[in-house]
C-alpha cells in the first residue's frame, strides 16, 4: 500500500515509517501541513496518516481542504487530542478513522487495512480473484489452494492490481506504489516484477496495456 | 482586625439605625403632641375664666358682706375615683381643674373644692405657671370689673395627653420592628445564599477536582469571586491537560520504536529501533523535568523582597548545570560582568533565578549552531540589573516574540526537541521578581538576544 504520512515529530515519524515499510508498505513522510496538503492533492495514495498539531497548517485544516477539493483518499487521524469532542471534530472534518497517541503498531496497521476494505465496499480483507486468494493481513497468496511464495514488491504489486481489478493502472502509478518518490527505479524493474508474477501464478493474471500500463482483468 | 459576619453586621446596623429613627419619631411626636395639647388647654382655661366672669356678672355685683368664700364642691365619688373613665356625674380629672374668684383687693370670694385657699397667682392678667401642693399648675388670670378670676389645671392632665399621643406614634413601630428584623434576616440570608453555596461547594469538593464552580444564582457581587476561582481552576486544568497531551507524542514514539525493535528482522534493524527508542525516552524525561521546573517556577514564592541573591553565584550555578550540553555541542560561553570585581545582588530567590538563567542558556545551546559562541552579560546599572544571553541561532521572528512565552509553544519547523516550556519558565520567574523580559536580535538580522531587566536593590541610608 502506498501511504502518505504527515507528522512533524521526528522520532515518532521515523518509527511509523520503519513499521510500515517493514510491513511492505511504501511510505511518503512529510512534516508540515501545507506540504501534506499539496502531496495529497498532487499524488495518489491508498491511505493517509495525518497528525493534527502540524506546523504551518493544522491537520484538521489540511483534511477539510482536501475533502472540499473532492479528495476521497481514506484518512486516519493520529492525534494526542483525545477528548470525545476532539475526535468528533476530526471525524466531522472528513477523517475515516481516529487513533489516539500512544498507539499499538498492530492496531495502526489493522486500521489501515480496514480503511482499504471499506474503500472496496468489501466485508473481508481477503481479495478473491478467480483461483487467486490474497490475504493482506497474513501477507499470503494462494493459487488453487496452493501457497505461492512472493517477494515483498511482487506481493505489493499484485495487491495493488487486484485492489483495482478491471482498472488500468499506469506505469507511473504502479512505480509510485512500489517505490514511492525517492526509490531509485530502474526503467525495467516493474516489467521484471510483472514477468515474475506471471511465471509464479499464471500468464493471464496481468494484461499489458501497450503504452499505458497494466491491468488485472476481472475473472470470467 | 476582627471580622464580623456580614449578616450580623447588616442586622446590627439596621437595628441601630431603626432605633435612632424611632426614638426621634417618638420624641418629636411627644413634643408636637405636647405643644398642641398646651394650646388647646390654654384656650379652654381662658374660655372657662370668661364663662365664669360672664356668669358672675349676670348676677350683678358679688353679694356684699360675704364673710366666707363660696366653695363649689365636686360630687364625692369623683374626689376619690382612680380610673380615667367618664361617669354620669362628671370626670375624675375635674379634681385637677380648678378656679378662684377674688375681689379687687385680692380677697377670696369663690373657689372650686380642688383649688387652694391661698391665692393661686399674683393679680396680673394672662397665663402663668405656678406650683401648688407639689404639683405644677397652669393658671389663666382674667380681670372682669371688680373681680379677678384664676382658672387653673394641673400639668398631670396635659402630660398624660401628650404621652398618649407619643405612645400612639411609636406603638405601631414597636410592633413593626421585630417583623422588620425577621424580614431583614430572611432577606440577608437569601442575598448571601450564593456565598454560602460557594463555601459549601468548595468544602464538598474532592481534592484534585478541577471542574469549574457553578452557582444556581450568581449576583454581580459574587461573580468576580467565582470568576477568579474558576480562572485558577482552569489554569490548573489546562496545565494538567497540556502535560498529558505533550507526553503523548514522545510516549507514542517510545512505544513504536520498542515494538519495531521487538519484531526487527535483523540486528541492524533492532539496533536502529533501540537507538531511536532511547532518544525518545531521553526526550520524555527532559520534558517531564521541564514540566516539574515549570511547576516549581509557578509555585507560590516567599517574600522575595526580604531575600538577597548573588547574581554572580546564580550565573555560576546555571553555567555549571549546562556545561555537559555545552561540551556536547562544542560551544563556548563568554561572560562579561560590570562592575567586573564586585558581586551584584538583587532581591530574589536563588533557586528560581538559577532556573531562569539555566533556561536562557539551554535555549541558546539548543538553537545556536554547534561550535558557535554564546555571549552572556551581567550589568549593574543605576536602577536595574540586566542579564542578557545572545546566540547565533536562527532568531525569533518579531511576530512570534510574544507567543514563545506561552507554555508548550514551539516555533513551527524548529529543529531540536525543546519542551516549549523554557521561556514560559523564564517569564514566570522574571514576573515574580518584578523583572521584564525582552527578545531581540543578537546582531542585526541574526541570532537571538534575550534580556532580563531586574530592579536593582535600592541602597538603604
């Protein structure tokens, strides 16, 4: 999952980045309100973790402006403000979830998964795609009931494509999902991952759309 | 000075005032009644004398050769009656009304039985006051041809009347006073009820409860008291809430790095997480220490004017406390004092002044670049003692120079992990010492200079 983290605290931010990237997510970390808003509006993320007490612009303002501009990215607010009224204000400003500091890392990750699930309108985290079964919580993939061992980036790529099954994703979108902004992407790295996925699963799992990108066609 | 209950004061004051007013009313009533009665009785005395003269005149001359004077007696029962009621025979008071008729030479011709044998008054026309039988009498003397007529009544009659008038004036008031007092008591109790409730609420309060005080009825006299109490409670609550809030982020950082370390996939990952966790722990403990320092700074202070603190010693102690940080940042502190040889004293508390100086130095060390120099100066001026600390840091923009004194305020985007309490502590302590704090630039457009100006000790002669 590609996640935008907006958090001004150096130590907490680095901890969240460690946690999420070790869980296979790509994290973009920004430390100010205006920068966070610009990133949210200019780039695609599957989820946003937003602190409230930010320099430059309060997190709630970032959220309100993004929502006013029509941005629908799921947002999890991370805050030290724990009064019920403050949680209500956060949710009313457009947050999808509200987590009070200090928090448990497993809870943070579970809540992010829940946001994805809700976005798909699905009751379960598990993605079913024909004979394929991808479980993001367990990090496992089953093909015709057999476990398939995937590398971290292969898993992330498959997850991204299956989450938007039937929708063509551009090379740029997929590369951002895999590497974020500052990853050094070799020009054919994406093609290599696609090639490996086709080999480990079955050739038709991913279709190339020439000049655009890739798509996971809905199963027949 | 002894303090009396407000209710008792109000009641006592009102009673005293009321008694004074009533006394005056009674006296005035008595006086006015007496005057009126005087005039009425005088008129009647004169009328009686004239009627008597007319009657005697109709009979022609008083019979010649009369040896004994004629005595007009009262019916016997009236002589001895004691009650004041009228009877078919007349009135007991007739014994106090008397007359004498005398000839031109003063010889007694006729008298009422209540009148004495001796002449009532000299032979002069008009009103006069006389004493007879141990009583005061009012006498009217009339001359009619050859006859002198004295008509008299005793003062007892008159006083009784005016006394009755005065009593009639005062009596309803006497009944009214207790009623009024009762009403007044109830009114003051009602009026003071909000104070009583305030006292009850405070007494019933659990220790540590910081909820604001709310009264069912807050009259304008009590409102300032409730407001300032609630202001205090609010400050206390905000401090506690802020403290909890400020600790959440460092705690979250500690927790996440601890969890990351626990599930690290290799030694390098684990060490990185543990290192950051340690940094987060250090920051939390520094924050807690600053919170305590702020608490101590705002704690009630003794009589500062009675204490003397050596500013040289204060500076020395503060420098010693910051020396490890100074070494770590490879910075140097240059101290200049004037006068160079003598110590400089101000009225104040040593510990708090050290805390003030240390916080100024801490800020300079934290925000000035590593390896830079920090300038500290301590100057005795004619009326002031000026302590200033200047650094080469990023400086404080003029529009934020007031905000940085607020507790937990940090300039957005500032590197380093200040608690946001340092300058709040400085201002608090400075305020207690009657000093003011100014923020400026160390050099035009660069750095920060914070100047604290204390009042100097005025030499006693």
